[in-house]
C-alpha cells in the first residue's frame, strides 16, 4: 500500500476476499465494463450536456492520454476541485485510467484547504472550474501557484484564462499504451475528513474497499438501469459519491443528473424534467424542499417519478422526517455515514417509524460495531455510548498521520467515530450526540481546533475557543469566543482576516463573542461544554 497509509491486517484482507467483498476490480475496470454493457444508455446529464456510457468512456480515455502527455503518471496525486459538472466524471475516470490518484476538494474549500491538500499529497496537478457560486477558482489557483502551494499544472474546466483548458488536455486520439492498471488493494483516491484537528486529514480509500461499498449500497438502494439519480449535493462528498451516489448509479447502469446547486428551484425542476427516481440531501435542504412543495413556490411540480429521498450527513429530526412521505410522496431513507467508511441506511422496506426515528443500520454484515463508555467498555444494550467501528470498507488509518491515528483508532483497529449512539432492539442506530470537537453545520463539518488556530493567528487575539450553537435550520452554526490582547478587533475585521487566510466559507464563524476569560474544566482546560451552555443562555435571553 502507498507509503503513509495503514493496510488492513493480512487475515482481515484474506477474510474480506474470501467473503467476496473485495473482488479485485479497479475503478478503471469499472468504467470499461459499464461502457461495454450500457454503451448507449445515458450515463450523465448536466451543464447542458448529456453523455452516454460510451461517450463518458471515450472522453475519459482521451483525457487520460492528454494528461499523460502533460506529465501526469501512475501514482501521481491530482487535486480535483470541481462542482457538479460532467467533466468531474471525465477527469476522475481519466485519472483512474492512468493509475493516478484524485484528491477530492469540496467546491466550498478556499486557498487554505486547497494549499494543504496540494502540499500534503505533493500533487502533480490541480483541476478547478473557472467560476462557480460567484467564486473565481482560477484566481485562487494562480495565487497558490505563485506561492509554490499548488503544482505548475493547473487545468481549468471552462474558460481557462492564462491557465491550461481541460479541453486542450483531451487528446484527439486515445492511446491505451499510457494506461496503467493499479493494484486493487492499493489507494485509489483520497477523501477529506471533516476533522477534529488543526488541519483536515486525508482519507485513503482503496479500489477494493470503496467498490465494495458502492456495490453493496447500490443493492440496498435497489438501483437498476431505470434509476435516475440527482446529485444535488457537491458530488465529491462521500454521500453523493458512493452512498450509493453517482458511482452506485454507474454501477447499476442508471443515469446521473448533476444539479449546479440544491436549491428547491434548481433541484425540483430537474426532478420533474429528468424524471428523477432517487436523490440525496442534508437535513436543511430537505426542510427547504418540504417547505417549497408544501407551502411555497414549488407546489405544482410533478414529483411523481421520485421514489426515494435520502437524508443524511447530520441528524434529521423525526418531526421533519415524518413530513417526507405525505409532502413529497416518496420513501425516506436515512443515511448515517462517514468518509472514513461505515455507512448505515434505513432499508426501503423498514416500517415508517424506523425510517423516521433511526439513522439506519450498517450496510454490510461484516461491519463490526462497538458501543462503549469513556473507558472503552461496552455499554448495556440500548444505552448511549461512543460508536467504534471496523470493517471491509472502513479505513485503518488517516494518511501520514501516525500521531493522530494512535488516538483515532483503537489498538485492534476500530475507528473512533466520535459519535454518540444507541442501538434499538431492531439493530438500528440512533445518533444521540457527539463527543468530538466538531461542529456539524447542516452536514458541513467544521473542526473547532482548525478555526481556533486561524483566529489565533490574528495579532490582536490572545485566545480563541470555537463551539457549535444550536440553530433551527442548520442544526448548528459556528460561534467563536475570543479573548483579545488589548483592543479587540472589530467583528468584521476578524472575519475578513479569516477569509483572507483562505478558510472555506462554511467555517467562517457565524457569531463572534469577545470575553475576558474562558470557563475552565477541573484540570484547567477550556471548557467548551460550559461555553456552549453559556451561549445557549445568551441566545435564550436575546430571543
Ligand atoms: C457524511 O460523511 P462526513 O465524513 O462528512 O461526516 C461524518 C459525520 C459522522 O461521524 C456524524 O457525526 C455525522 O457526520 N453524520 C450524521 C449523519 N450522517 C453523518 N449525524 C447524524 N445523522 C446522520 N444521518 O456525512 C456522510 C457520508 C456518507 C453518507 C452519508 C453521510
């Protein structure tokens, strides 16, 4: 396995192969095989384009050839930061053809995160869009390149300005002699962790492990050639990528429709016109859709094609969950997953009360679940504890992170999810809270420590503590408590400072409180719990 990654112990790998979970297929094989079987079916629709499986395959081969000529080789890492455009699929399958490794950045990431990804993985290329959501990625890429924080080779989907247009990288004729078939047990790509530490961690996923989760997810979600999946969330996130996501849909021979944004106006129109059968959203988007259909602007949309609405990424309140069937006329599937691996689903035939009140049960019979107390002892069944997990598609370690891995995993290889759960008698998990220093802002994960480090870099700041504050729409928002050195900076000045440091937009604090001191725990650490309580009291009195 790639240097800096933790392999599964040999006996586990042997077991997963013997059970048929790891099949030895690679992502390159995957597209070749689908293109052969489903050649003339439509694979992807988006940004005014409509490509069949054969076209997607041909484009991936031509782009792989062009990228090889530009110097991209087997084993190279390439940071891919694209919104939901068909070129995203073309580029990642081109990289798979070459045996190169995509490193996925979210469209919301800014210079800070992208620089970190490029430098930690020593990327040999960066692929961005021209503009998206009002942001110019070319300017960001040029700025990073000038600082030596991005590779020389920057490819742009769209208007390239002074950079290399992706269209130019596409060779006129594919040359299969440049293709490489990697070891299926090796890393295929990197996902990004929501994180609890100062810097986002990289998650190495192998062909074997990830393709298993894709296949099994496609089965649990009953996908077939008649499936039309709407990718409304950013497609590089694990949920719309593989749970079952666009990869699950390609596995089954269905059609992937890419939405530029998940607003009710854009997404519900696509459901109607493309006859979408299944889609995936985070809870705040589900709420927007429910309101828009029930009382709002989208009440006369024909959503009769929609069979399944998947909701996950953050806790979906049962009251909202119960509205899905009556308002949208489809089955709700809750999905509780993580980029590190484990994904739980409510099953499509689960009774309504289970679908609306639990976050599902593990995808695989080989997923091992432990629910433990603070000392790692199992809690009695039905009680709340820390969720630990191990299995055929859950990583054994983050990339180049020995120190962090020592605490993020148990000695026997269980991943500490940081989630507090209980198990129902039916074997379903209910997420009851979180023990990790992470804020879940409507499905977007914010590491408290990462934001604190950025605030601490401000010359007028003495100390900072970042906590989540409860929010009726997003579930949580980000609040920064700050102790100033002498004269506090203005709130606007501090936020501008954070933006200029290149922090993703969703990590910028929604609220800043200047205080004299922080409450302390028994041993003198900052008590985030006390800060959250204090914040709740403050919000209560200002309401
Ligand atoms: C998904 O992946 P990540 O890596 O962005 O975040 C994982 C974390 C979990 O550890 C948990 O804290 C939270 O997000 N989470 C949920 C949840 N789904 C995820 N908390 C409560 N209820 C849920 N349904 O978010 C992700 C990856 C694959 C599929 C779906 C979601």
